[in-house]
C-alpha cells in the first residue's frame, strides 16, 4: 500500500498580480537564503515586504526539500496564537502534556524547509522567542520574517526593503527603468490601456511617483483611480493631500505619513456608502460577502448594495482578495488601509457598536457549532460538518471577538464563545489556546447582572464552561484539577437544569473514578448518566456514556459486555450519522477486540475508523488507526502489509510532531518485528517507544505490549536484551524514527530461505554489493550512524536506510552489527 499521507510542499497563496521593480532584490535575497538561517525583510508599512517575501518564497521552493510554508501573524496577539498559527501552517498537532514550541521543534528537527513568518510587529517578542528555539533545535529550518524592525535573533540577517526607484527631477519621457513608474502604468493600464500616452501625462506620472516616494502601496492606490481621473488630476489631488497631512505619525516614519495621506485622499474620492462600508470593514481581520452583509448592512447601507460596493473598493485597491473558503471569496484590508479605516470608524463613533455587532455574529456561529456538532438529531454528516468548516473559516474573527470581549471584561460574551468553540478546540487539539481563553473568562465576574436572565443565567453559562474546560484539560491528565472544576461546574449546571453538561461532567468523573480504582462509583455514575440522558432524549450523552462503560468493561476483561455496549453506542451514533462519534467508538471497539485476540474484528473496526478519520482530516486519530491495522495485519498473516500501514503511521506522527503517535507506531513496529525474530533492532525500537511514551503520556492498549517488556519488568531478560533496550531509550526522536523506518523497510523485503542444516552457509560474496552499498557497509563497519553517513555522502537519511536494507537482504543479515562484523572479517582476514 502506498502511503496516502505524504505532505504537500507549500501553502503559499496564488499571487493575483505581477511584482514589479524587485528583480535585483530577489536575486540578492535568494543568495542570502542559501547561506543565512534567519532573514528579516524590514521596512515601513506599504513598502512591499509581504509581496516580496511571498515571491521570494515561491522562487526558493527548490532550495528546501520539505518546502516553504507561510504563517500569517499580522492579527496575532498572544504566544498561544503565534504557536497555533505556525503549527497550523505546518500541519503540526499540539500535544496536551507538552509546550507546543517543544512539539514544533521536535517535528522540524530533521526537516529542511523555509518558514515565512509574515507581519510580526504585534507579536515581535513571541516570534523572537519561538524563532530562536527553532534556530537552536532545527539546523535545516530557515526563517523568512517580515516586520517594521528586526527581531534580533542570533544569526539574523536584515534586508531593509527600499522603496521603488523614482524618476529623477524633470518632466521627460516615460522612464521605463524606474520601478515606481512601471508599477503605476501597469496598474493604470489594466483599466485604461493607453493611459498616460502623451508627454504631458507621462510627466505627471513622474511627479506622482516622486511625491509618493516610490512606496508600492501608495503607487497602486493612486493608479487605481486611472479610470476616473487623469494623471494631472491625480497629481494635483495628491499634492493637496500631502500638503495638509499631519507631519507626525505613530511610528515616526515619514513614509507612513505619506501613505496615510494617500489613503485619506483615496477615501475622499469614494461615495458616501463606499466610505461607510470601508470604515466598517476595518472590524474584520478578513471576511466574505455574507459576513459583511450580516455585520455591516445597517443604515445608511443596504444589504443588497454591498456586493457592488465591495467590487468598487476592490477596483480601487483598497481591499484585496485572499482566496476562497467554503466556496466563498474572502477579502482583507491592507494593513495601512485598515489602520486608517479603523481610525475613521472611531471618529464616526461606530467602533464599539461595530465590535458588538461583530461579536454577536461570532457568538451565533459558535452557538450553531456547539448546538449542531454534538446534537443527537439525525442529519447527514456533510451537513453537520459544515458547521465545523464555518467556524474554522471564521476563526480569525473568533479570536478578534474573544480579544475584544476580554479587553472590555465582557464575561458573558467570552464565555458564550468558549462554550461554542469547545468542539472545534477539542477535535483540533487546540488545548492551550482554548484553555487560556476559558481560564481568562472564568476569572471574570458577570458584566451584565441585570440582563439576559440575571445571575442565574450567568452561573449556568459559567458552569457549562467549567465542565467543558475540564474536558480540554483531560488529555493533560490533570485529574485533581479536573475533579475540582467539574464538581463545581456540575453544581451550577444541575441548578440550571443543563442536563447535557451534567452528563458530560459525570462521564468525566466516572472515568477518573475507574482510573483510580473506584469501579463501583464509576458504574453508579454511568447508570445515573444513562438514566438522565434517556429521560432528556439526549442521544449524544447516552452514546458517550455507553462508550465509557464499554471501555471500562474491556479494561476489566469482560469483552462480551464491552462488545454489547460498543455496538449499542455505534447504533446510536450511526443513527445520527455522526462520523466523528462513530470513528471514536470504532477505535475503542477495535482496541478491545485486539486485546482479546480477535484479529478479524479488530481489523474491521480499525479499517472503518481509518477511512472516517482520513476523510475528516483527523491526523492523530488516523495515525492510531493505521498503527492498529498494521498490528493486526501481522496477526492475519501479512507482515508486508503490516509494515506498510505502520510506516505510514510513523511518517504521519513524525510530520505532525506527536510523540504519543510515534510511541505507538514504534512500539507496534517493534512488536511485529520481534515476532519475526528480529530481536536486537526490535528491542531497541521498543526501548525508544517506551522513552517517548513516558514523555508524551501514551499508555496504549494492553494488546500492544511488546513481548520482551514483561521479561524486562520481571528481571528475566538477558543482559544483552537489557543493553539493547537502554540503547533504544537513549535515541533521539529522529534516530528513533530512522530505526523504525529501517525496520519497516527491512521487514517488507522477502525473507531469505533457510538453508539445509547440514550445509554450512557460505560467506556472502562481497561482489553482491553495488559500489555505493560497499561504501556504506564500510562506514557501518566504522561505527557510523545513518545520520553521519548521510552527512558524509551527501545523501538523504531515507536513502541510507534503503541501502542498509538492501545490504541486509543481499547478505542475509538482519542487523547493523552483522554488517559491521562481516566488514571486519573482510578487512582483517585470518
């Protein structure tokens, strides 16, 4: 089976227009990228840092084996947001018990890629911290950063982005070599093909570009009016605007003053409805037409007019396209335009009002997600999943609403957002960011005690978030905190009649009781949950309680009871067509079947769950399913297929930076290999898995116990086996992955036929190896690791591993020690 989870090589947006006047800059910057680990493009707003960085990243794709990746940080405000955005861009999943920066570094340690961190000004300190960690831990990762100022990271090279060249004084003919004039004419002539065709008009264009100091965004904003204003009119208007502009600016930069004046001049040419819409759009980090209609369409604006108004603003370069999500075009304001428009929004007295409207809309989207995501009402999964997708599409807006609610101490709004986003935070493993927001709002008192149901409604909302916040803490195994928070939250939820939250609370407490050995209390709680859920018609809570009961029965060895409970839960989940719930239940059922030795049933469950998780894009769950399918494939007689699935699981977990997934995949590879008689390497692999399991908290089902682990625990293992185990425990993450890959690749190869016992096995012929294989064998004989061989021979570690596997196959060996001994015999014949 070919791996289906190979990562893409870039996530860069498609450029909507040409980049003019930067050819020489690009050539120099490409040379710098080849030699420097950190490159910062610094300069004033509107100077073209982001456009230059994106074009540079596009051209540099061939320099980085693992691609180029963009993380947009211009709206980020906290460390958690920065890490979440970077991890999201790279497809790395947070692990609950670890700092996300550690996970990020582990995932990128052996990867060769360019990470573009665009718009770092608001979070410069956080970016500097994370960037320094990456530079220290990941030698093949390069950073391309944009911001107004350098970050002062060790090894940082700074490129001060200059303005485009402007024509010299004088009103001669069109100077085609001046980048600013070329840019102006390129944009103007998209609307008027013969714009500025006379010497007088060309002279006016020269004056415009000199007035604008070659600032690319200012030039584009001026050129956008070419269809309505001739060059002399644009020149005169800009001259007047610059003459009356405030001499100062927030950052003390003269170019910022020029740009702000140009934005103000452009706004002055808009119609009144266009000006109103533009200032209201400043409330969004990004938006689609539907969202703009829902938030901005209030007098004097009419909803039916918004599409035409947006099109007009787009033509004036005042808004830009960012792509599509959910078949909806999305827009954003360039940062300088947004800053100017936000100031106009405040001047109009609409800032607080628009924030309230925006937050109300985000609350509605979050409420819909929470209501539909975990609803027991039957509905097609595709229809249900749209609510997840919509929340993901608006997540930057959700963050903005959370931030405003926190700044204004609007506890109710913040708690409603937290409650609504709980399904997204949990299923996408955003434990840190979700937990920080929940803690912030739980620490606040009611900001509107006389509204929305009074104190009772606020306490009910607070109780619900307390219970859900504890669920976000569950993967971190902070059980004492969970018990305290859940118990207090459940009291508030019972008083409010919130049966759904009470059921969630009791399910969590039952699991903790069972883990702590109080099985009778756990059973009692679950019986109460089932009774409450059934009386309330809450199918979701009923199915979750049945799942918990099934897991408890399986841990206690009552597999028949576990099967009955899982099947009942599955019947409910399938009846709702809730694929996430079906996938989770099948994974638990598969683990129970595997534990009792029913490989056929385990294979059936894992495979269906695998298809669901692949379709849902749930990488950690998919990696676990792949490992399960691989383990039982070996039991069903297909070791080659087992290694195929296990290798994909290992690759996926490594790409996502999840040590728990790596532990499971390595442990599973070790288990399969040991059953094939590969004792030495399998024991090392199991030792590496055990070390990763301790860090990540992965416990694993009983069925994944490595055969030698009991001997090691009970003291019956040989000294040599213990040595191998400890060697595996000392391996780094990349070395452990390399070992797992080597074992999987070797395991896929046909096993050599055993020779008759009376016929001594001849020494493998030296000529069976290719020159490259002989060279690698010699280096193995000298004690070199695969990583060292890779560096010496300038080939990829995976290529080295394949050569080692071929050497083992040709010589009939199954370990590096045998290769080394063979090399030694040939080097020192007796």
